[in-house]
C-alpha cells in the first residue's frame, strides 16, 4: 500500500503535492461563482518530483534472462512486440520488434494523454456557453467538447460542470424575457460521429458513443453507470439540448440544431429588453484537463479519449474530427522530440484497428512523462491504473493468477480488441528502479482472459527481479 502513495524510484517520486488539489478545483468547477471569480489558473505543481537515481539499474542481460522464457510461453502469438527501458536514462533493457508498428488498442490513450496535456496544459478547462439567439426568446447552447458535462448533481464524473447551473445563469441574464426555444450548436466538431474503421458492433456496444460537441455524462443515458457497459444516447447533442431545455422550463419539442450568432460584447441587463443576438448569457467549465486525462486512463474511457483528441486538434487549428485529432496528436509528439513517424492514428481511444504504434514510441512517451523534464506530462503517469488497486487493473495482479510482486507497483494502461491485447506503463523493480515497458500483440490466438494472464506475467517479472 505504501507503493500506492509514494513510489521511490530511480528518478522519480510519484506523489500528489498539496497544491495540486487547489488547482484541480474539484467540487467547484462549473459553478457560476467559480467561473466568475477565477481570473487565471495557477501554474501546476509537478506530480513527479525528482529524487536520487542511486537504485541499481537492471542489466539488459539480466532482463533478457528473466523475460525470454516468459515471453516465449505467454501464448500471445508470433506478433508480440516489446520494449523495456530505464525511465531515468532511456537505456533499452529489452527489445523484441520494438520498432514494429502494431495495433495498440487502448494503449493508444497514452499517446492521447501526452498530446492533450502538452497541447492544452493540465489546468485548461473546456467551456460550454449559452448565447442569445437571433430572435427574442431563443437561446443557443454552444458545445465546446466537454464530455463530462452533467445534467445536475447526479453526474458521472466528479467535479463536472452542470446544465442546471448553466440554466440558472441564463434565466438571470434574460431577466424578464422568457426562453421559448433552445438551439444546439455543435458546429465545433466536424466529420462522422463514429470512426468508419471501428468494428461494426462498437457504436452499440456500450463502450463507445457518437462524438458530438455537446454531450452529457459521456453520452450515458444513466449517469450512474460510470464504468463498463452503459447505454448511450443515439444523438447525444439533442439529448443534452433537451435536458437543458427542461432546466430552463422550455418544452423539449422546442429544441433544434443550428448555429450561434456571432458573439456580442453586450452585457445582458436583467429587466431590460431581450439581449442582442450573440450576447453571452452564461457559461460553465469542465474540470481541468489533468482530471479528464485521469478519467480516460484509469477506466479506459473511450468517449473521453475521443473528446480529448479533438481538444488537441482545436489547439493546433486542425479540424476537430477523428482525422484531425490523430494528425494533431502525432504533430504534438513530434514537437516533444518523440518519434512520431512510428505512429498512425485514426482515433484517440484505440478502438480503430487502423491505429498503429511501436513499443518504442510508447516507452519513449512514458519515459518523457516520468523523468521530470516535462512536468506538464505528469498526468500520463498519475492517471494509469494501479495493479490490484484501481481502474482496469483493479482485479488483475491478484492471486492466484498471476498474483505476484506486481500488485501496487505496476501502473499501466491495458488494451483489448478481438485478437489484440496490450499493456504499457511503468513498474518499480525489487531494487527500486523505475522501468517503462510496452507489450503489444495483434495476432493473439487465445481468448482475452488467457491473454491477460500471459501479459501480466511480463511486468510481474520486472517487478520481482533486480536483474542486475
């Protein structure tokens, strides 16, 4: 359990410094008072704090001696590619097809996390706003791409902005003018709402959703279904517009799609005539990007992943689409000095089989996030599930299979599609050295459960050995 609170490693101490809680602003994001009083976000404190690098580094020969028989017997198929590096130095300790492009499944989210943290910064918040429509009584809710937006106090994501609080602002701004119509502006996002290369069952599988610029609770119909399968709205933007209309006291039949007028600098005066078209009537803000990254990584939230990829595209003036998000994410990695040419992205979640990443690219991203040179990327590490403790690793690394030393000291993102299994993250060796690893297999001949046992044996072995 101590390892879950602070992991003393070869180059880092994984902690959550006190100031982080302040700039995350959990419990206040999205309230009118918070949005009005916040003038600027403080600079983030690093989640990874440098420490001594005196723990013994494993040798390549030692790691090979331990991993070779495990990889050979893991049953993951001939297209099993690995990279293991020392997180402090980047030195390669184990390689098997490390530069071979491989379908990564949900380990794609590691790349999405790094890209959005670099492009937007950990403290950036996504805004949802309402402006006056072209005619008196019309209000336009403008989707900003916040996947965590809640309808009311019963939301899926902690600290989410809320439509009921937004409606309260709008009512006050309108004064004596009653709202009669709600227009949903989702023009920020372009392209198809589902990635064309996704498997046919994904749109209805309960693990993905139509990606629209306005949505609530990750498009869930029941916001209490926070993890796993959840029924999703077929048209999340219209559903959100109808929920907003109810909060305003407007008939849900008076909800349509449209485009907001150009934003006006006018300030609404309660009790006066109807505000000028484009006048901002209210706005709420999402939790910081860091929290959204953690939501995405910890529970492998595909919907949040697609919205974060679009934030990367918007930040780089690319189309906010699946294609734009993938291209923008790789461009950000290139700016960070990472080998972006080793990746191809059709989406941000990893649901697409057209995605390809090399194990080396993933361990390079993890190394950069863990070595302290880019503190804005620290959320890549803090968001990873902890073996036998949290998220998608909550029920793995427990006895009897495979159990072992990985519990509490492996932090990793998993990935699963039919015939594709992967795991990538960081692990602390028995002698206290932090390693980054990536295992990608995209021609797996066995079922999911058996594949996961084979995968988990690899970081387990790294956790249990000094390999000096």
